[in-house]
């Protein structure tokens, strides 16, 4: 048997050390999939089983865009109803568990349970008292100056007043969802303490659309909570591609009808001008009770009916049931002079 020299022994020791270093290295990561995929091209993220994400990003974007339309319609409806500018915008759109959503709500608040007519389950619409009471104050003729926000549940009268606002919100919500599926929403119950209401288990996934409502110097939040199991039947229809395709279409008949109704309820100022003339500032300053202002307009000339600051009609002056009245005789053409016999100004 041949003997090993020193060079052979050194080579064996070096080989054994290199094998030990290979064993100490981390095992190579493996990817198990039906399709062969390079692991370097795959994005690997941690998954939290306590907060599962059951809604894709495209569907969340579609939900956010859908409720942006709801916010615009609701803001326009409230502006006409309260006769002041009301801005409603989407502040956040995220998914979480129902327990996390309820734990972040104030107590007391306006917590409304909403029932869609063709879907199983209920949604929640929470409105902060910071905007509820300014709206009530506005409905009762207040100015919202030095308004105190009470920390108590709403009374029956306050709930009755705010129900008109909630009804307009549900109409705007139905109009926004019409592009996905025709739905009618109805408030089935109202509670002041969210902890006492459990529409789904605490660990159930919900989509929360957070909205900001601003009226003059007052602002508050409004949260729409949609459990996943409620809208699961329409999730396939809520893909971003199909939704945006519908959104690019022209205005529907319902939106045209809504705009027409809002315009019909808009108040305009109407006044009648008997005659016009010009006088000097000195004559105006020297006028006293009993003085007469002489115009060049004949007494039988028709009056001018003003709508806002625009001359729209010619009318005759008279009486109706003991009240002064005017009877419109014709519409004025655009650019037509009010009076043709006014004296020329020097």
C-alpha cells in the first residue's frame, strides 16, 4: 500500500474544510407552482392571516372611484337642500376587519344600518356628530357660530331631521351603484353606540370608504362600511375595466332627471321695474318726503320683469285679490333695450 505524502494530506484537509463551509450555507429557496417560474422574478411578500386581503387592488380602486361619484352627487344634493355649499370627498378607501372598524368609531355617533334590496346582509353608514349637529342647526335656521357639539345620543326630533339628509344620501348611493347593479338602499335601524351593533363577526373582512363632509367652517367624517360577504356576488362585476367603461358613457337618464330636479328647486329673485331715469347726485341728496321723480316713461308703458339681474319679460301692472300683481305679456329678446324713450345722458 502506498503511503500519502504531505501534499496529499494537505489537499484532503482543504477539501474537508470546503465541504463544511458548504453545509453551513442557507438552503436554497424553492418555489412550488404549476408553471415553471424563475424565483428571481417573483415578488414575495409577507401575509398576515389576521388581516386577510380578499379584495384586489383593481377592485379597491373601482370601489373608490364609484364612491367618488357618490360623494359628488351627495354634496350637490345637500347643497341644494341646505342652501349652502357642502363639499363631500373620499378621504380613504381600505379593507380591515369589522372589529378594527368599530373600535375606531366615537361614542356616541350616528350609526345607521343599511339594507340593500337585492343583496343579503347589511352595510353601515356612520356620520360624525361634528357634522351632524351643524346640519341640524342649519335646518333650524342657525348660523353655526359658537355651536356646541353635545356628547349625547340624538333625540327623536334630531333623528327625524337628519333622516331627510340620510334619505338623500341613500338616493345618491343608489345612483352611484347603478353602473354596477341597480340597488335600492333602506335604513333599517339607527344606533348611537357602535359597540352594540354586530352585523358580521369581528374578524370578518370589510371595506371602509372614509368621506370628509365640509360645510362652511364646519367639517366632519362619514364612514361607509361594506362587509365582503354582502357584495361578494357583485365582485366580478366590480372589475376596474368594466366599471370605467361604464363610467365613460354619457350621462344616464337618472342623472339628467336629478340635475333637472335640483334646478327646479333653485330659488331665483324676480323683480319688476316700473321706469328708469337719471338724476344728479345733488338732487338725490336734497330729496325729502313728498318730492316727485319725473320720468320720461309713459304711464301705460309695460314694466320690465327682472330675473336676477337680467331683463326677461315685459308685463302690465295690476291687482289680483287685493295684492299688487304683474301680468307677463311677452318675452324680451336677447340684447333688446329696456326702454326706447329714455333721455340721452349728457
